[in-house]
C-alpha cells in the first residue's frame, strides 16, 4: 500500500498540472459542500440558538461531515483494490488528482491579472471569486495583493498540505484533509452566524495545517533559492513576520512570498462590511504590480515540485525500509 499510494500521489500531481479541475467534471468538494450545508441545517433545527449549544453542534458537524465525506470514497477504494491492484491505483490516482489544486490556483489567480487589463471593476470581480474579503473598495494594487496572498496561502492549503496527508495515509486521508479545509472555508468565520457553530471546524483546520504551513514555508524558501529569487530576503521576512496574522498558519507562506518578491502583503481588509485592522507582512520596497501574480505562480510550482519530491520520496523510502 505504501508503494501504491506513492504511485497514485505522483500520477495525481501530474494530472493536476496538466488538466487542473475542468468545470464540467464533478469534483468531490462540491459533494462536501452539499453535505456541510445539509448537516448545518439539520443541526440548527436540533440545537438551541445559544453559545454552548452551537459549539456542541459544531463538534457534531465536524464528525458527521467527516464520516459522510469519507464513507463512499473509502468503500470505492477498498472495492477497487479488492478487485485488482492496477484498478486500486487508478482510483487512488483520481482521488489524489482531485485533492490537489496547483493548476486551478494558477488559472483562477491568472484570470485576475487578465481581468485588470480590462479595468479595475473587472479585476475586483475576478479576485472576489477567490478571496473571502470584500473587494469593492480595493485599488488595483489591492486586487493584485489579494491574488498574490491567495496563491501564497493556498500553496500550503491546496498543494503541500493535501500532499502531506496523502503521503501519510493515501488518497483517503487526502479526502479527510479536504473535508476539514472545506468546512473551515464555509463555516469557520468569526461573524454572527458562525462564531460558535464554526469554532470546532476552524480549530481542527488550524491543527491540520499547523505542520504543513511550516513545511510549506521552508520548501518555498528552498524553491525561491532554486529559482533565483531573493531567498535571503524570503528567509529574513519569514523569521520576522510569520506570526503577523490572526491565523496561526496563514502568515508563514505569505511571509516567504512577500520576501521572495520584495513586496509588502496583508494589512487592513474589509470583511462583510467591517474594516479589520491587520498587520502588514514584508517590506514595501516597491509597489505591487500585476507581474507579481505570475512570479507567485513560479514560486508556487517550484514549491509544489519540491513538495512532491519530499512527500513521495518519504513514502517510497518507507516502503524500501519495510520490504528490503
């Protein structure tokens, strides 16, 4: 199984790089979204609308979403391997492919740069598709910053973290990570609606991303050196600004990205009509420009390849040590 899952991870990564996530093709995150919505509505009908009850409902939400998200994929994977090893590897390859998001991240953030060529309003709309903040007030520099920050954060959330989980437990553990991450993106907000119901999902997401975020930052520093970017600055800003975010994980890759590009990211942002004061990340050595989105893509892919070598290498090395 160590070898099978390692092969599936490598093949899944290259499938993602080639095809991304076609809009016409079913994606399991859609099903996870439906499950989260279903269980949220069900639990809200059962539990009273008070702080303690909603926190308890949030714990049940996490448990129910994870169980229901993993049941069918687990059955499919078990059945496929029972029938034949090649079929099992094929199914697990598809699982791994669907859990990675490098190509989609490149395409969606790249659309922001192209939209800005048509006008600021088009750029604001394009970036609103990939960020959770309000975008109506953003300047062109703010739009580009938001896109670059999304690439930086999702280098961990969308590539390195799922790779790490799949390297540990195969495609099914990748599904576990994606279910947790999707829950956080849907209910892990500190607003009136989700402040208590989303607590368990947000805390579990923080826990699941604690190690991957730090691994991602170091891989990103290594990739910046290989690509001829400012790796010394990336390391310096990482040491200084890696805690400049309310999330315990988000600033790690953003700090490396800011240092490698020589720009300043983060800062104050609007969410649901309210201005949130935030620390900046990086030094404002130069203005952020559209080309920084494409520079961020290069660093993302460099990090992804290093992550694949590291994660799949560990998987194959474990298999070698076990069976020699």
